[in-house]
C-alpha cells in the first residue's frame, strides 16, 4: 500500500471531523457517558477491523477511547487508514 503525501493526508482529514494527524498515524478521541458504551464501541470496531485485516491502536481510559490508525507495514499513513477511520466513524454512530 502506497504512502500518502502530507497534502493528501491533510485533504483526507477534512472529511473526518475530529481526526488529526500525529506522526505516522491519524487519531481521534471518542467520549462516552458510561464505561460500557465505550467497550461496546471498541467491540464494534474490533469486528470491522478484523474483517478488513487492518487493526487500529486502541487506548481505553474509562469513558474515553482513542483510536489511532497507521499502516505499520508501510511505516506511514495509507488509504487503508482512512478506510478504517470511516468504518470507526460508522461504529461510533451505531
């Protein structure tokens, strides 16, 4: 999978509110009212990530869940990361 340029990443981030670039990943913090809401969200993401064979880094801090997407095999941000971020957004809405 080809690495995206800085300009491509900046342009694609415009369509993902709340997502930001941090080094070689894109990430977003999601907030929930209850701990179990966050865990259910993580489980929805896990199923989508497994189906796509592309897995985010996930940090759970009580009612806050941070998702970070990076294509480790490419050592960079690729189109796969943006596809996964879109899937994560869908999981957050369900």
